[in-house]
């Protein structure tokens, strides 16, 4: 498991501490990227409460694909790593 220190999504970036002791400093996200990312995360949160059959699954398809692309672009990981996203608010 990696430990992330800092505010993901800030323009200042954040540091990731890996189990093998190595570190990686992410340079941060460009202006506007975090707003889109967090909006997609909120869509996922809201869609999870929809009870009508199939509706939540359809909403989640596009949001999930976008979130995964953003995580892959901004979080250094190795094949097989799992990313846990905690969003406050």
C-alpha cells in the first residue's frame, strides 16, 4: 500500500510513499482538471443512490472511465496496484 501525503488535486502536487521506501512527487494538476474530476466523483456518489434498475449502471459507465483515466494520468502506480480514493465533503 502506498501512502499519499498532500492534497491530491492541488497545483502544488503531493508525494507518494511506496512500500519499498521509494517516493514520487506528483507535480499537481492543471487548473480545471480537479473540478472535473471531483464533479465526476460526485456523480458516482449520487448515482449510487438511484434505485431504478439499470440507471445507475449507465450513469457510472462514463464517469468511471473518466475517473480511471484521470487517476492513471496523475497517480504513479504499478500493474496490479489498487488505488483507493477517499473524497471528503
